[in-house]
């Protein structure tokens, strides 16, 4: 499962599955980052990530990054992530 490697309160675990070559790892740079079901601020709030959490991004669409969160497709704003 793709998700944050830091699972202390986000409830997301790191991946043990092989990753494809086009998947990129990013780290959350803000205290709390909302995770949504659509690439807009009105999308349903699925949960949140904490500063330092890492995600494996599948693709990018505009200002949004796509990754798997609790086994479902989720979106976060790119501006709050830094590539590793």
C-alpha cells in the first residue's frame, strides 16, 4: 500500500510492495496536510498527513498529487510536498 512511512497518527503505513519506476517519493512540509478524494478543496476529506510523512506519488494533475491512501486513490496539494 502506498502511504506515509511515518504512521504515528495518520494511520497510513509504508509500502512493502514493489514500486514502479515512475513513482516518486515526497515528504509533507506542513504540520497537517488534508487528503481529499478529488483534486480540489471541496473534495471529500479522507484524512490528513503530518509533517514528515512520506507518500509515493503515482501521478500529478495540475497542482495536485495522486497517491493511494488507505487503499483508495487520494489527492493532496503539491505545494505542501517536497521531493526526496
